[in-house]
């Protein structure tokens, strides 16, 4: 159904009619000055303008009226339809043919321009959708964006169904019911049709094809006569296939990383756990040998060695268990109001055997912040233990706490050997050990800190300390409880 005339169309038509009347009037009044061909040229120019500005039917009607008016008023034998001589017949014929041809040509060009504008708009719309889908990796987000685009640009409601791992509706327009269309999709899936199925003038099913064949169905319910471009179906199919491929690739990478971690874990267990076990077995065997008469001091040294190696073995096993447990994506901090000094005190007690020869200097205001006590305690314990292992005996370990710009900050500084520039980015990797310093350990302490900090959406880094040593900085965004409110109450 064609659109009715607008006020703008009526205005254009009225103005052009006035111009036709004016040109005809001038041709009649100044017929002794202006020859008939000049008036015909002016009318021909108006015919061209009418063909450009007016609708096709109106342009033809006005052109026909202008030709009749030219014959009746302008040609000799005025106010009649008779011809004075054959030259006037030629003038009228040329006027009529050129007028109709001008309108037809201009209308054809105008139609081509409108078609190009429609194609350009459609191309821009498809490009916008392609840009949006290219930025998305998750299948559900791709489906939702595609459905929103079809509704906004084409006035179409849509559903997207996938066959794997079982038939399910990935996304649907809010006005479409999944139950209504599920039998149709199931029948389409069983038939394995590779072409579009039109169930009604407004309802159609479009196959979603990938490299391995059809993997889903796009259900389209059109609200207008606008046609669905098959290019959109191809674009949606490729985007969904890419998403599913990315998921499969991610799973394969995770499986490969898990296998690599298992192999590395076995290597770490065989090397780093075998050493303390050997020391424990050797010391215990010596003590249990009745043929040996060891001095009491030697016996105490052997017992002390067993205790230290046992403690070291226990810490290594704990870290191995922690790295396995914290590798799971479901690590969610359980935050509560805690006092940083209390957390630090508990962490120091956990590693007191390792840091007994290192004084601790704690600096910071008394505050309450919302953190996971257990996880933050483990971060501090690992960092303090790390500082003690890489620092000379008797050196002070400085711990400073602060709260700035919505984040809890803890800095742990030592006077050890420091971290080489090339190692600063890699020391937080699992099982990474610097080649410059030979200190026994599993290489998991900092990796555990990195995982816990990431679970808090925080940041951990290491910087060189002025005068020698390193400073590990942990920043965790969290809420702060204003203690002034308590005192004011």
C-alpha cells in the first residue's frame, strides 16, 4: 500500500503548478516576442524538475496537462487544438515526446537513487551488526544482539535455537513463546533441511550452518513486508559458529594447561618434597641406630632438623593443595569487617618458624575494612615467608598498611637480594623460580597470592627498594568502616 500524500508533496505540486501557469501565461502574453520553441524549452525544463521532485503518477499528469496547455494556448491557431501548418505539428510532437521522455528518465534515475540509498542503509545496518557481533565472544550475547538488531532495523521478532548438546532455545524475543515454536523447530531439525522453510507469509525457519553442517535454527516472525536478507543469516551463523569454536578451543587449552600443571606438579613433588623427606629419614635413622652413641647436642640438632624439615614439608604440601584448590574458577572471597593488624598477627604466627630470626616492623593506622580474613592472611603469610627466605638473618621485615582511593594497601618490604628486572613479571607464575638465586621451595607462594588478589579484583606487584631489597605491594578494592562514627556515637 502506497503512502498518502504529505503536506510537503502537496506544497511541491502546488509550486510547480504555479510555475507551469506562469510559463504558459508568459508564452501567451509575450507571444510576439517569445517564439513557441522558447516556451516549449521552459516547459520541458519544468517537466524535468517535476520528474525529479514529484511522484511518478503526478509528474506524468502535470506533464500531460502542460503539453495540452502548450498546444491550446501557445501554438498558433490560439485557443484551439488545430494546427496552422506542419511545423507546429513537429513542435507539438517534439514537445510531447521530450516531455514524457524527460519525466520517464528522471523518474528512472530517481528510482535508482532511492534504491542505492536503501542498499546503502542496508549495508550500513549489516556493517553495524557485523561490528557488534565481532566484538562478542559469548553465544548468548551474540544471539541477543542479533534479535535486537532484527527488531530495530527490520521489524522482525526472532528466536535462535541450537541443537547441541541438546535442543534448546539460546535466546528469544520477549513476545515469542518458546513452547509455541519448539515442535516446529524439532520437526525442522529431524528433517535436516538445508534450505529456508516458509510456514506462513510472516513465519519462516532459517538453518544456521557451520563447517560441520547445520547446528541451529533461526526463527523469524516478520511484522512488515520487508524481506529478510540471507546475508544476515550467514553473519549470525558465522558468529555463533565462531563462539562455539572459541568455547571448544578454550576447553582444549584448559585441559592442556591442566595436564601441564599436573606434570609440573609431579616434578615439583619429586624434587622439592624429596629433599626434606630425605633429611627427615636420615636424621631419624641416625637417632634410631642403637650402635651410635651421639652426644646430646647432636641429638638435639638432629631433632631440630627433623622438626624444621617437617615444617618445610608441611608448608610445601599446603601450598600444593592451595594451588590446586584456588585454580578453580569458583574462588569467591567471603568478605567481612576485619582489622588489618589482627590479620597480620595471625599470618605472622602461621610462619613464625620461618621468620623467627627476622624482626617485624608494623606501621599503619587502625582501620576496619571488608575483606576475606583467611585469604588475606594467606597472602601476608606467603609474602612475609618469602621476604624471610630471601633476606639475611637478622634483617628487619617492614609491613605497612593503608587505605587510599577505595582500596586497602599492604606493603611488605625486605632487605634481601631483590628481584631482577626480567623476573618481576614472571615471579607470580606457578612454579617459576629465578635462576639468579638458589633458595629451596615450590615456587607456588607468589602464584597463590596472585590468584587470591585476582579473586578480590585487586593488583599485586613488586618494586626495588631503595638501599637494597624488594617491596611487594598489594592493592585490593574494598569498603572501609568509618571508626569516627563509633566514637561520635
